[in-house]
C-alpha cells in the first residue's frame, strides 16, 4: 500500500503541474506529503523508509527537475526530520498538518537558498514567502485527504489516534 500512495502522489505532482502554474497559489509537493503519510508503514524499519525517500527524491530529480542528486538528498534529509517529529508527536490530524507545514518550509527554504547561491534568482523575501505559502494550502488539503482515506479504510498502522 505504501508504494501505491508514493507512486500516485509522485504522478499527481506531474499531472497537477500541467494544469496549475508551478508558481501559482496551489503549488503541489504531493510527493513530500506522501512521505509524511506513509511513515507509519515503516514504523519498525527506518532504514527502508530512508531508502524509499532517497529513491523517490532521485526519481523526482530525474523526471521533474534538471538536478542530478539534490532532491534525493533533500528528500532523505526531510525523511530524517519527519522521523524525528513522529517520535515526539502523535499521529493525528493536527500533528500531520504541523509536520506538513514544517516540511514545506524546510523544503522551500533549502531550494530557494540553492537558487540564490547558484544565481538563478536574487534574494527577495517576498519571493521566498510566496514559494512557502503557495505550497501550504494545497498540500495540507492533500495530506488531510490521504490521512482521512487511510484512516477510513484502516490501512494505517497507527489509526487508533485518528478516531
């Protein structure tokens, strides 16, 4: 089931980006959100979770961007951060929203800093904040939908918190 969620989210990133502008109000990071949602499937096997995150980031690199290994390591870093948050926070709707927001802020900040360092964009607070807040709404909605579906059909291992 975890593979299905990851693949659907990965493909949805491409489909949504064809219909909605990348810099619009609903910028999707569904692949990142799926890493948060599928974490309970890996509750006993963090090494496997990190492998999935790295491979997903590598596929994201090869298909959606022109970077070679940047997103692979970025997804790996975010998977590490997600595991640390999940150790502290329960698996419920509010905490998933918090982890999603923190992950999006970290993701957008690191990619923006890289673009500034490489000279693709000049540093501008407004552009940085727009990249963050344009991603938050659509991805929170997607996270809640995935969480609701997984809890509704009892496919999450920690569904006892989602009642």
